C-alpha cells in the first residue's frame, strides 16, 4: 500500500519537481539529490528518483567527491540503478572532475580602439568585400560574443538594426562595438556608415546599452568614431 500511495515525480507539486524547479528558480537552487535525480530520471517501485538519489548520497554523507569514486559495480547495488543510469552518473562525475582541471576561458577585452582593431583585423583585413561585425561586451569590457551581421559587395554592406539589437538583448550585454572593413583602402566613413552608427547609438541607448565605437579598418590602419569624438 505504501508503494502504491507513493508520489511519482510527475505527481509532485511543480516547485518540488527537479526539472521544473530548475527552470523556475535556476540550477543553483537544486540540492545534490535533485541534480542526481535529473540524471537518473526515475526511481524504483518504492522510491521516487529524488528519494533514490537521497539514499545514494546518504551512503557517502552527501560528499560528491566520494560519489565520484563509485564504479559501475558500486552503483548497480542500488535498486533502481541499472547500467544506463550508472553510466550516466559516472559520466557526470567525470565531467566535473575534468572541469576542475580545465583552465577558464580567457575572453578578449576591448577597452580601446586599438584593442578592437587587433581583434577584428585578422578577420576582415584580406576580404575583397565588406563585412560588418560586432562585439558584444559586459560592463568590464570583456567580449561576450563576436557576431557577423552582414556581408556586402566591394563598396558597401547593409545592416538591420533589429538584428543587431536582438543579438545584444539576447546576450544581456552592456556595450556594442561595430566593425567593418573598406576593401577600397579608403578609411573615410560613408554617409551610410554615419547613418548606421548614429541610429544604432540612439536605439541602443533606449535599452541602456552603449555603442562603444564603430571601427572602419583597412589593412594596418583604422578609423574610430569614438577616437574622433563622434559618439556621445
């Protein structure tokens, strides 16, 4: 009777279901048992996945390092853990182990026009046509993402402000830096360049995002709207 009355995960309150709880409150809100329950997916005839996970963790005093030392045979001793679930647990703990030995990703930093030029020059300098790119940065100037916006002909390229702003919003960036090349070798901004720059600056400001600069580059030289004092 007790097992028949036992609640399955799908029957629990939404805030008590690990997957739903993670979506509502974020992954950091989950306990170790709830995270493990997501990995194994289901329990056995007497326990939910969360209860089974709690029991497994209790045998190692909730110590994840100790859990990581469990081999296939150790995990198979728990009712409800078959080979597939055991392998999933072992793979997850191995990923955690490898993460500890991996260096953090070093992001590019843009705090000046020269740094922006050095990032985009290898991408754009040898192209026979124009490409427009942008770098999205956080408040510390670290590059979150580099995005190619458009590709044009030998004389110009076009840009849709909506696509630029959509990418900026999705990245939760604090700053936008535009960069495009002039295959002609002429660094002088065109009227289209000016229009794009000032319209984007105005539109981004409404979203509390700053247009940091617009760089036009040719081979080993560049033009910076910010350095020329043309941005607010």
